[in-house]
């Protein structure tokens, strides 16, 4: 060396975390030769794959790897010199400064390594008084627990001794007792690698939990078993952090919880249950069950996943009941029946259970030719059938049966159950039935929050059903439409309210005829609400709207903003015309005046109304629409119109929030539409009428047309004079007073009243 190494106060170790691209790593301490540097990669010594530069340099050097270590790799470089002396000073020899400095540098470097090693050891604090920390002899410390006494000195304790928890009133226990408070399946040899048959170990653990009344924990991993498993009712419960993979024989329950017979399995806790079938069930045997829970009372079951069985989960009332329990459901997948609520004997029952969640799903490729059901209520022949008061909160069903020749129904009710309530049901790819009843079930409520197949979700009463015992609340489409319950206008039969307004026009009682081709200059309510129009075709059941035609209710909307229009019509188009408090038309220049609940409201500039973006159909789940009007709308015409094709309308009913009772406008001065019967009166002092003679008076009656039925009366006793009426001309009724007696009659002054009814 040209100059001896200077040993600075630098720790002889440095550590890096690789980033995947770096190949050169510096070490800031000196080494005497390349063999003095040790390279550790993730804690393992590396002998090759790198080169060392800088040996003999006081400032250190670097290590260059042939290939960059992977990102996240821990690289440790440290000096590890051999503790040896290979030189010697000769007696009476020449003592060279460089040789002496090298020797001293080597010693200092070795001492630095020693200090670095000592820093990682267990040692007394420098402030502690001198204390003997020497281990007792081997024979004395055998089978003992090493600890410290009250002075902090080393002490030995019996391994079988008691543990005293640091809490007031704590009960001392042995270490074994403390460790055995909760049983672990691993204590019995369960591996959880998905390959080893853990069945015998799991069953041994379950038997031990029952014998000791303890809670069993099955740890992480996949625990494969070739035997059915039974956790007896004497066990306190079960927690699973992994899964059971059942690879045993078919026709068995993979996991049974609790005892059958007359045993009451009360206040049990089962958490995180996951049971998977190694091969998909052929669904030929209903004894092929994932989880069988028997006679549970006031228990809680948290079932995360059950997959691949004929029946995923069965709750069973045996010779005693399954009741008053709470079941949390997760993924119940690829089972023919997801959950089976069942009784086995006449003495058993299954009642008053709360179910939360649950995703009942079937893959489209799993038994595509077989029916599937989410939840079944069933009983063995002769068993108790009055399963009552079950509550389901938010179950989801994705049964992949829609548009396929199979059945996929969320609830199959085969018993005489009572008060089964399912709230927030989600139906994706299911049949259009939320439930099928095959017996005498009563008082079932199914609240459908979402259904991909449209809003006409129903209950199927199959042959054998003896009660109409269900109500479906369809919240999944136009919820507001179903909540607007006060009737504003009810037209139960459009054909019956149609009348001949005149020779060419048709009118409708309490309704306005509307047109998409109203003249461009029209700007008021009276100009858009026609008393009658041509181009309506009456049928045996209703009326067909021809081109540019529509029908609507004229409603005062100052207080009420929300409406629902119920229709019996073929693919109708909903329309709304808006007017201000003075009756002037409001256009889109005033902003978005109309919103629909399940369709976009678009402005039709030529018709000057708002309309749904498309015709309303069952298939598109758009038939039910709630209508929201802006505050500036004082009066509205709400109805239907022909846009894309002629269609028949048979009934129309308008509803609103029951807090309001808005006025339906028709037959008013300036709004003569919607009136079949017309009335008028006039003062008249008839002249003396000779025997057999007559006298006439023309009474103005706006809207009357030739061909209308007419009547006339007089306010005084007529004494042989008959009053007749006919339409003398448009808007005029001619009243004839005919003296049928044999003498002249002179009536006093009175009032003539006329009435016309349109056919």
C-alpha cells in the first residue's frame, strides 16, 4: 500500500433496499482486502455475482453486481475480518512505522466489528447497578422458565407454574390452561395447505371442543377433508379464518353444527364459516349439504361462503326447534338451493330467525339445464309446516335463468309459513317471480329493491297452493309512482267517456284533447286544451290515438309538484304541457320544468311540450313514471300522445301525494273541454198561446251542436203547456212551448232551462 489505512469512527456495516435498477452499492468503511467484506442478500451470504472495489482505501469503496437485485431486495454490506495476527516484530529488529500502524489499524477495525456485534445483544442498562446476569448451570435451568426476580436479577421459575394476569381479581392459571382457553385446530395437526387431509385432525379438534365446552378456531389456509365433520352442540362455538374444502363422499353434510334430536343448542357463536366442495355437486341427492345447522336457539351464525353443493345451507328443526337466531350470509354460490329452512319431525319447528345479506348466485356454466332457487322453506313428510316470522334483510339473487328454459326463483315456499318478510331484495337474471308458493303460505311480504327483468315482478302460485298469501312491494322501478296514492282523476274506461263533440270531433269527459300540431301562434292554456278533435278511433275497449293526437288531464299545480300517471295503454308516450299562473304557456326557455322518474324528459319544440325520450314499455321497465314539476308551473296538462305510432289507450288514472288535493280543471269559463252535458237558462214571459198553438225562444248554449240530445223545462207550472227543445243552430237551443189543451193559455213570466247531452 502507498499509505496505511486510516480507521475513522464509521460503523462497519451499511444496508440498502434495492430498487430493481441499481447495481452499484457503496460501503463507507475501509477494508484491508476484498475477503474482509461480507455481502448478504435478504439475509443470505452471497459469494459471487458481484465485484468489490476499494480494498485498502480509507474512505471505503463499492460493490458492483453483475445483475441488478430485484426491487425490495435487502442488501447488507459489512466488514468481517479474521481475528488473527500473521506478522511478528523481530527482537532487536527494525520497528517500522508503517508496519506498526497497519497492525494497530487492524486491531481498531476488529474492535469496531466487536462493538457493532455487542450493540445487537441483550445487556443491562448502563445505569443499572452491577448485577450478576450469569445463566445458572445446565442441570439447574433444565425444564425451567428463565425470568427476573424483584431486584432484576436472573431467576428460574417452574415451567408448570401459574400465570398471574396483571388485573385485579385475576385467577391464576397454568401456562397450559392459559394456552388452552381457545382450542386451535393446528394443535391437533391441521395443516391447511389444501392438499393434506385435515379431516381427522379437524374432527379431533371438534370433539375436544365439545368435551371441554370450549370455542374452536380453525386458522388460515384451506383445510381439505375427506370425511364429513360434526361440531357437537356441547362446543361453545367455532371461528374459521380459513376454509374447509370438502372432498368426501356425496350425500353427506360437509359440516354439521350442533346436535339433533331433542337437544337445544343455545347461544352458540359460529363465525367466518367457509365450506367449499372440491367438485361441483351433481344435484341428484338433497343430502349433499354444505352446512347443516341443527336446533339452534338464540345463536349467531356468520356464514361467509358455501359453494358447490346441492343445498348450500340447511337450518333444521329436528325434534326440537330452530329459532330466535341471527344468520349473516355472504356468498352462497353454485348451489341448487342456497338456503333450506326445514323441519324434520312434527315436534320440531323453524321459526323467528333473522337473516342479513346473502348473495345467492349461480354461474351460467354450472348445470345450465337445472332449475335453481335461492331460499326454500320445506318440511319432511309429516313434519311441522307452520314456519313463521322469518325476516330477510337485503338478500341478492343472481340465478342466471332469465331467457333460458329453466327456472330461477329467489324464494320457493313449500309449507304453510306465516309472516315471512324479505326487504330490499335484489334480482339479477332471475325469473319474473320473486317467489313460488306451492301450499298454504300466508302473509308473506316481498319488497323488491331491484330487478333486472322489469317491474312486473310477481308471486307464482303453483298447483297445490291453497292461499293467496303474498304481497309484492315493487320498489325497484319508479318508487315515487307507487307512493303517490291520492286520486286526482280516475278514468276507468276511455271508451265510456268518449262523446261526439260535433260532426267531426270527439271529446272526452273531464279530459282535454291535445295535439302536437297546435297552431304556432297558440300561447295560452285554452288554446292547447281542446274540447274535441278529429282523428280519434273508438274501439270496443278504448280509443286509438291517431297522428298528432293526445289526451290529458288539466291540473292546477300551485301546491302539488309530484304526480303519477297510471295507464292501460299500448306503449304510450308521456307528455306534459306547462303554464304559468296567468295561463300562459311555459317553454324550455324557462329551464327544465319537468322531470320523470325513470326516463329522460325532452322538449318537443314543435308540439311545445315535454315528453319521455321514448315510448313506455314493460320490456324496458319504463311504464311506471313519477312526474316532478318546477315551482313556476301553476297549471299543467298531464297525459299521453301519439309520437311514433298509433296505439290504443283504455284507462288513465292520475295520482298525487296524499298531502294535497289539487283541482282538476274542466268545464270552466274559458276551458270548456271535458264536458258531455251542457246547461243554460233564460228569462221568458211567453205570450198567450192558443189551443194547439206554440211559442218559441232561442236560448244561447255555447258548445251545443246539431245531433245533441236536448231537454227544456220551465220554472212555473205549465198547465197543459209542454216545453220541447232542439238544436236550432250551432251554440243555440230552440225551446218550443206547445199548448196541448183545448183553450188558450197565458203563462206568467219565468225561467226557461235547457240541457244538452252529447252522444
